[in-house]
C-alpha cells in the first residue's frame, strides 16, 4: 500500500498498516480527532493561529511556517527577499574565499542538510572553478568545543597563507552568524573567538553577515551590532521556530552561498502543501504519516522512531528531523495542562551503515519502534560493481549490479526482515535527490508534526523544556566568570 503523488514522491506504508499492525479500523476510530486536526491546520494556513500557542515570553504568537513555500508580496518569503538572497550569491561569488556558518539547532541542522545535498563532503577540496566561483563553507557555533574551534581558525589561516602566496592578496572570510537574540551562548561564543582570531591575522579580511531578528524599533543584541557595524542583514522572523526555519532566510542564506536551487526547493514545498490540502487521510501524505505514527505509538507502544535514510548525504536529514520531532512533540502537558508526557524518542540512523550497528536492536529488541526509511530512486551518479577479482567467487557474486541497486536490495531486505518479526516500518521514496524533492520531503515532515500536535492536543510550536536549562545556564555562567 502506498500513496504516490504526481511528482513521483511516494509514501509506502505497507509494513505499517494491516493485520497485526495499525488497522484501517484504528484510523476510522480516530475520525473525530482527524477532522479536528484538519480544521485546525486549515486555520493555521489561513490565519497563522494555533490554539493556545504562546511565545517563550508568554504572549500569543502566530505560526507562519506553512506560508513560507509561497513567495508572494506580504509573505515572509517575497520577491524582495528572494532578490536580497540573490544579492548574497552575487556578493560572494568570485570574491569571498570562505564562509563560516555559525548557528545551532535549526540554524545549523537545516543549513547542514542543504550543504550535504548540494555540495557533499569534498566541496572545500574543489577548485574555485569547480565550485563555480562560490566559497568554501565551514560550520561552527553548533557546540562550544575549543579544539574544533581552534581547528577552523588554523585551517583558515593555512588557506590564507596559500592565497597570499599564489594570488598575492588577502584571504576573504565571511562569518555568517545566525541568532535571533544574539545571545545564544554556543553560537556567539564561537563567533567572538573566531572573529577576534581572524581580525588579528594580517593575511585575512573578515566580513560579517548577520541573520537575526529584523525588528529595528527594539533591536536584539545581534541586530544592534549589525546596525552599528553596517553588516548585511537577513531575517530570523517571528512565527517561525528554528526547527521549521530551513524554508526562510535562516536556511536560504546558506543555500544562496552554495548554489542551491532556492526556487525549486520552495516549489517542492509548495507542491507538497497543495497535495496536503485535502481532508481524506488516505490521500494527504502529511496527515496520513501523522495519523499512523500517532496510532502506532498510542495504541501499539511504538514510541521510538528511527529515521533511516539510505545514502550518506541524507544522514543530516535524519539529524534535522530528530530535532523537529523531539522539540515539537516531546511535551509533558497537553493544552489543558493535563500531564501526558507525550512524544516519540527519535533515533538517527543511516543505511547501510547502521544495518551493521543498530539493526540487531531494531530486529530483536523491544517492540517499541517505528523504523522510517528514505530512498532515492534515481541517483545522478551510479557505478556498476566490477568483477575485478574473478578468482574470488564471493566478490564475483556481487559484481555486475549498480551500487544503487545493491543499496536498494539492502534496504528492502531490512524492511522485509523487520516486517517478518512484527516490526513497524515505512518508506518515503524520492524520484531523485535534488532541491525540489528535498523541499517536498522536508515540508511533508514538518506539516506531519503540525497535524500530530493537534491529534495529541499538545503545542507543537513551543519548547518550554529548552527554556528550562537556559534559565539555569545564564546565572551559572556568571558564577564561573566571577570565580575567574
């Protein structure tokens, strides 16, 4: 059983629905909640209102992520914002040598997805010509790790010496710092250390791009710094939580500096949104995904979700999804204040790697997991496994097939083995790995979370558990500083 869209995107739920699994009767029994959820999401789409949702300051806050795929006047993404992103591309091309993207949470995880899909692991080793004039890209700010921070500074210093020797000019580095408040400890500590070190290097010219709260009347710390120093600015808008922000400037600034097709990405998200407008649960992929996972957890105890894409450069998709699921649905109380302790524990995996690491637990461990696969049907690049050692029969037996075929045989074998032992699993299938299909997948997952929040009657758009440790961390840091 599967739901396939005109684009070729499909959701195969054959190993999740049926006898001994989630049944159609289970879905029918949930019909009142499903109807209420669809009505709530219609209101969110139209007016940005999610019942009971408050900002971290306790004020009513609208939710705008479902608006982002639509580039229109009056929207967060509009013709002017798209032109502003193109200005960033034009500014860095053939001028900036390296960009350091500094962010944490969605400001890092979403950007890393775009980088991995567009650039891959060896982007920084390519020549400027191979990168079409676009800069090397490094990531920082996602942890307060002194060793790795030092490694980045030393790497940029080495590149600067080479640039001075070969090109007889300074090495140009753009620090792209992403923080709504400007007070994010992880990001801003890295930013200040790297900024200070690069400023002291005579071989390096340092620039800053600030991605922050756009409010000029009450500027945040980073906004004020940007205004005072005349740094180029992009927006971390109100109404879009970090885990949904890949579809706005927060993710699109990284897309702009690495040549990612922003228009195709947003078109993929828009087409997925259009495919999810209907009330029929069996025809709406985001709603269907939410309903089946909700029932699997609440009725059948499958309250852990393994996101397992098959392909190295899709691992970051799993990592992005883990934040989306954990922060959105891991809630102790429902909207009425009743203790519910809702949410599935998310697990990052990647195939085939974790077939040799985690699958033993998936296959024979506790019956508490749903394994969610992602597959790419047609790879842009593929190789036939050659028969280079014909005298070794075991190696000869695996030759003659494409790597993509071997990858799919492994995934399918995993899925069948899990299903044979009452292990729930399902599959999202992408026709190819590109900006459009990535937009479809990520938006569908984000919208699924919105639907599931309604089914569980929890606020999928707040994160009070994150704020709890932040209230402790600030005073503790001041105590450390006072002690010297």
